[in-house]
């Protein structure tokens, strides 16, 4: 359930980033939208590894 929620949040953040950049360090330009799913994938893999 939490991985699906993380996926949806990543998609929403990507859409927002393409419309108006978020302004966080590393996400100041529209072309940086690819970093959001990369970070989401990393977090998802950590969640899978930690899960019993």
C-alpha cells in the first residue's frame, strides 16, 4: 500500500515540477523532473529491503 502511495506522490510531484519548478536544491529547473522518480525508486527499494 505504501509503495503505491509513494508512486502516486512521485507522479504528482513530477507534474507540478513540469508546470512550476518546486525550487528545492536540485529541483530549480523544469528539466530536473527526472530526479523525483529516481529518488522515489531509491526510497521504494529501501522500503522493500527493510520490510520483513
